[in-house]
C-alpha cells in the first residue's frame, strides 16, 4: 500500500508520527467507455473553453471566482491556510462511538506508526480499547479540512474514519414524510414479532457484492457468443390494507424456513 498522507496525531502534548493509507478497494468492475461504431476507447481532454485547445497538466491552476474575477491559488496559499492542520491530526475530544450518527461516517483509512512513534501509537490504541472511547479530530487532506474519528480496528491497528460535517447533510423537510394515523396495535405487535424473528448478531462476512459477479458471468457468456436472457422483475406493490396479511405471510415464511 502507498501512504496518501504523512503527519502526526496530536494526543494532548504527545505527537505520534504516522502514515495514512486507504483502507478500502472498489469492487466495481473496470468498464471502459467505447465508441459504439468501432469500439475505440473514449478519451477525455482538458480543453480551454475559449481557444478549444487542449491544456497540459503543468499549465493548469486552481482559482476561485470572486466578484466576476478569478483569484488564482498556488501551493503556498493552500499551505498558509491552517498550516498547523496540514501536518498534525489533532484530537479535540474523546466520545463514545454510539453518540455519533452513522450517517456522518465516510471513508476509512489505516494509520501506521512511523519510526520513534511505535510506543505512543500502541499507548493510544490500548487506551482507546480500555476506555471504549474514540477520538474526534481534524486535519488537511488534499486541500480540504477533514473531520475524522480515530478508533481501534480489530484491536490491532488505529483507523481513521473520515466524517461529514453536519452542514453537509441535506434537509429532508421537503420530502413527504407520513404524518397520518399511528399503526394499529395488532400490526405493530406483528411487525415487532417479525423483527425479533430476523434478529441475529451482525456478521459482515455474510454480505457480498453479488452484482459484479453476476455481471462478470454475463460478460463471459457474451464472450462465448451466448445470448443473455433477461428475467423481468415486477416492481413490488403493497397496499396499506394488505399490511396485516403481508406481515402474517412474512412470519409464516420465516417459520417454514426455520423448520
């Protein structure tokens, strides 16, 4: 793996030199965009909108439009903004993880201690495990301030979970949220029974991305000249009046599987 950020964790007056690594890989198939006429690859170019000519990377700069005029920023400008956060992931507070809404969680990263940081790294890891707390902090990654959570992973390594800022969450006020009558007591009781019948300990290994595997099968079939049959799936439709019947059928189906 290749480190995407070098810096340190600020833990009180202790600085722990670390490297940051992406903890995930995409499971999506790598599909190329092709011209349907001759299956040639589609190439994207960075073009000047006025001249229509391609611009090489070395000549591309970043700018912010302020009062109809672009203000160009260079590396020194980015470094000058919150310089203390460009090299230090400072932990601002420690909290219980279940206090944080999971909707705020984003990308996970692994943290690796650098030379002379091993002892402090292990101390923070073991302390978080012992207290069952997580650290909340921020740092600059790719010209953006990242809000993050630091926690133990597999009780062996420190992980950083990138988080969304609360203001990045959209409002749902314009959505049509049901505000009518409350569920009938019998329906609620039946729904609770169904939930309890499906309740188990969470095991992430039970879940796999099967869509890409199915799509790869189709690709291999087409490569052999076989025709792919499309099985139409009807969109499920349920009326409010059918709620009790559907709940009963769901419970019966669960009992049959168990039997």
